[in-house]
C-alpha cells in the first residue's frame, strides 16, 4: 500500500482547511499512528495554533486515538459546501493534572478531573466522507469546532438519566437519552493514558496537560446536518446551545 508522508498529508489538510475543499477517500493514509500524530503537529504548526484542548475516541476494538481542538468558543461553523458534518453533545473535562503516560485506574482518572462541562462539537471531516482511522486521526479526528457550556457536578460522569434534543431550523433531528458509546465516559481517557506509554502511540504536541480541556465522546452519536441552518442543541434542564452551520 502507498502511504502519505506526514509532510505531504499535512500540506493537503492545511490547503483543504484554507480553501474549504474536501480530500478524496483514496488519499494515501499515514503509515502508522506515529505518522498520523506527526501530521497533526505539522498542521497545527502551519496554522499557528496553540493546543489547549483535545478530543479522544475509543473504537469498539479498543483502539484509542486523539487529536487537538483549536477552539472551544465556537458558535458558528463555516463548513465546506460538500461532505459530512455532524452535531454532537458531549461531556468534557478540565484537567487538574497532567495525564500520565501509563495505565491508570478509574479512581486515578477521577483524580485528574478539575471540572466537568457540557460541550457541543462541530464535527467536520476534511475528506468527502469520514475516512479510515489513520486518516481520520491525522485530520484531528474530524474536529471542526467546539463550544463549552456550564460546569456540571462530577456526578454527571456517572451518566445520570438525561435527554438530549437537537433541532435544525426547528425540526427535530435527535431526541433521546444521553448514552456514551463506551459505557464509561472516562474510558477513552484511561485508554489513551495507557497507550501513551508507547511513544509510537502518543501525540506529538506535548501531551494532555493540567488546564487542558478534553472532550470524551458523543452522548448522542453523530447527528448529521446536511444544509445551512440554525441549530439548537439542548440537555433539557441543564443547558442549551444556540449555534449555526453555514455551508
């Protein structure tokens, strides 16, 4: 299989961001997670961003992956005119301590939590559709933007019964219970700490540090949005986000 070098893939991803275009799915992937994380570093450097926020995902097979988020104050996403975008309501944490690069227990993970916040993610891949995992990781795990909501009690991490409602121009796109794909909201954080013990499986941006924001996966799946719209994302009784997609 042909692979992209971190430099060549980073150049394509930077151009796609600046030109609001999409890359084809047959773009050669990185050869490894190390190359995907190096691509993230090169993109971040080219765009001139300081990284203080992260998203972590944990696949059903146990593969963990992470990527930087460049903003946590977004209320409008100016997306490319084609391709997949989605809305996600999530829980995020503000780190009280640096994330260890070793296996940690759930009690240790809880000890890392400074604050729990409700968050909203704009999901936007730089590809025509969500690509295979290494390209997805190189593309900052398809983060398009992020908005933080109120600080929640730490008991929120135990997923008390809550509903999520997402509407586009008044039409309901999602109305259902909050549920995390890994069962435990902290599972991705614990998995990434363990994976980071291997230098080949950790990010190239200095790691997750005290004070950083970390979002830990959707509580409603990826709710696809296909057109320019005013968007309302709500956890009734907790918080409401008024947002906008522009394509």
